[in-house]
DNA sequence: TATTTAATGAGATTGATTCTCAATATCAAT
DNA sequence: ATTGATATTGAGAATCAATCTCATTAAATA
């Protein structure tokens, strides 16, 4: 399914489905959640697949364009991406101690945001909400 | 007031109030909203004040540490900061067309977040919510 | 298969940020 | 005000993610 989307996207733009693009695309599935380009590049390398960093970056841009993945945010370790196709929209809690990412979704927050946009005459396209703090485990560790 | 906070912070850490730090601190007030280190550096330069880029970066870190300013997010143009002392917490709408930043605050969203944290056993420290889309003006332009 | 042209990889480049270190400035004690 | 211990500075080097360059290679279609 995802493959078909990528294919159509490429064809429509007159682009080609190459070994490099295929490899990056596939390896993308090896992540549960967030990943950055460098990590993806290294995983490809480990597996013995030769794809240049440049191609990793270039392909990630394409995967964003066709809506399979999305930039989450920029960090000290580079831009974070995540797979979104087939995943419902969600927001994140980010543990400052162990780095864990907890996904959550709130109908109420979505609704209130829409109301706020209407109020302020803003046409909302998407949003990101990140709550930073400490996960259950790390709270215990401290005590 | 802010000056006193900075002073106390420095003294407590055995740091010194230098010309460079004073200058960066002061120039920080020339911004209404968001700013990045390079822009601050240039404004200082324009005014004829000689402070190195290194000192700008170093001082911004200190101002963050003592809670006068805060990192908003990383962008292509570098890290965005904003003054927070004396400003109530708020979130942002970000116009993808003209770049305008609209601040907003919602008691409801704050409350729901607290509830969510409790539910998920997460100790929330702070959060950022950004809604991306198009402001009133830019919506009109399109039509 | 041949032809056209998009895509690739290696390495250079850019841009933000941090680091290094010798020279300088601050501040507490005198 | 002077001194002395040491924090701070600035210039430029170093780092790191990301992008660009360009000669070579490889898709895709006729």
C-alpha cells in the first residue's frame, strides 16, 4: 500500500524508483517511532546496503512530500522524523531523563484548537504539542 | 527587576557581571517576540557594541538558565528564543506564509494537559504547542 | 537495445554552534 | 585604590547537520 503511494507520487512527478530510494523507504519501517537521518544512514550501512548520506536526506524529503513520513522537530541530534501513514494523528510526551516518547491523543484538545483558530481567524493546517517532563520510571528512580 | 534576577543568579554561581553579558542582556529587550542569536549579534554590532558571537551564545545560555528567556524551538535560521520573565505562559500559531507568530492562551488546554499527564503517570514540567497554518491576512491574499 | 535525462556518491560547502586558549577584566580582600 | 586569583573574552579553529556540485551511472520509454 505505502509502496503504491510512493510509486504513484514518483511517477506523477516524473521521478524514478531507484535502488537508493527503495532502500531508504524500506528501512524506514524498522523504526517504531522517531528516527533521524544519521541513524537511518547507519542502519543501512550496517546491513551492507550502500546509500550515501545525500541520498538518505534527499529521499526523506520525498517521503515527506508524499505524506508517508513527517518532520517532528529539529533536535541537537538532527531532524526527527516519524512514520505517519496509517497512524492516527497524535501528540507527544517527552521524558527529559531517559528520552522516552509517549504518544497520546485527546479529542478535547483537538476540538479546543479548532475553536481557538476560528476565534483568531487562523486557518490551522496542522499542529504539534509536546509535553516535556518525566516518565513514570524516571520519577521512581529519583526517589 | 530582571537585572536583579540576573545579578543574583550570577553571584550565586560565582560568575561575573561583565560588559558583554550586560550588553546581550540589555539588547534582548529590543525584541517584542522571538529572536535568534545571529540577529541579536547583528543588532549589537549595528549599535557599535563589540561582543563576539561566542559571547552572545554563551550569554543566551545563561539567560535561559536563570529563567529570563526560553528556547522556543530550532529552525532553519537557528534557535529561536523569547523573553518569558513577566510574560504569562502562552502557545503559538505560526503563519506558514508570512511567518507571523500569534500568541494565544487557553485555560482549557492547560487543564486537559494536566489531566492527561495524571492519567499517563507523567510528570509534566512544561510544554509547547504550535499550530501551523495561515493568518487572516494571508488567507485573504490567496483569494 | 539505444537514448534521454534523472539520480547517485564523494567530497566540498554552508551555516549554526561550540571549543580552544592566550590575553584581559572582574571582584573580593587587603 | 591596588593586588591577586580566576572567570571571561574574542578570534579563529573545530564540529556537526544538511545541502550542493558535478562527473559518472542507471532508470524508463520508444
